[in-house]
């Protein structure tokens, strides 16, 4: 008579050890993936945070936002649409998509399509498949661009929506609450960076206008003294020279100042 139980016991134990080792390996793999995901998120948020206090130009900041966001979210396309408050339209200002058709999409009215709804309703909206979603405005472009799932998140700055961040995947994807929260954090951080950049641009323009005015006033004074012109005549002369040569009035004024200072 064969004692099967005695022979099978080591085999059974070995099988249990393999299953345990397999579960441990899977747990380690999942933890490693989670750590890597968190590392990407922290790196992305840190990089975007640095733009808040930078003096980069708006176009550069927008391109950084879409590049970093697409990489961190693992999505095929990311775009930033900014709100034209007068027209109540969302306009694509940056995307890392190579599809010219997608890049040149017409503006979206607030309340229309997915992005417009996200702005109007002031909340994130996800779509499992934009190619069959009735409310999505560009299903044909989506098919040709190879995009399927979408998440649109409004960009808030001091409780004011200034635009929307869109991410798309190339395969069907159910966006998790965590992914929505992370993208909302990115959108809000980006909104601060964008508004700071706009403020810096306004300051640059104001400084440039002030410098131009000082130069023109100085040049007018020189012309009034040396050419016996009235203030209005001196200004018109500078203005005409600017129009004739296609050069800024500041350059013309500085040229006049240098010419008479060298005399």
C-alpha cells in the first residue's frame, strides 16, 4: 500500500511557498509602482510650484504645464484652454499634441462640449469615450488623433475660473478620485502661475510705456529748444519719423537724444 499523504506533503508545502512568494512579489510590484507614481506627482507639483514665483513668459509657462502634466498623468494628450471672458470662449493656448487638427480646434463656448461644461459647472468632468459621447464637440478629431477617455478640470484663481486643463488617454480609462484630485491641484497651481505671469507682463508693458514716455518727453524738449518747435509739433515730428521708418517712438526719441548729446 502506498503512503501518498507522506509524499504529497512536501509538494503541497512547496506550492504554498510559491503562492506566498508570488503574492509578496505582486505586493512589492504594486508598492514600487505606487512609490514611483507619488514621486512623479511630487516632482510635477514641485516643478509647477517653482513657476509661481518665476518671471517666465506666459507661453513658456503654458507649455511647461502641459508637458509636465501629460508626463505625470501618463496621458497621451494634455491641453490648457484659457477663458476669454468677453467672448465667453475657451481657446487652446498650449498642448503637446502633434495633431495640427487638434491644435487648431475652434474655440469652445462656455457651457458647450466637455471643457465648456467643466468651466460653467465649476467641477471636474470625465468621459469614458469621447468618440461616442454626444456632448463632446469634436468626436471625429478625437478618432483621428487616437484619443478616447478625457478628464477636464477647471482652473481656479481666487474663486474665479480662468480656464481648463484637459487630459486624454489613448485607451479607455476610468479616472480615479485620486487622479481627479491631483489634476485639480495641478490646475489650481497652474492658475496661480498664469495669473502671476500675466501680472509680470503688465508690469513689463507699464515699465516700457513709462520709459518710452520719458524718452519722448526728453526728445520733445530737445526739438523745442533746437528747432524752435512747439510741444505738439515736436511730438508730431517724432511720431511721423516713427511711422516712416517703422521703428518704435522710443527708438526715434533715443536717437534724437544721442544726436544732440553728441553735438
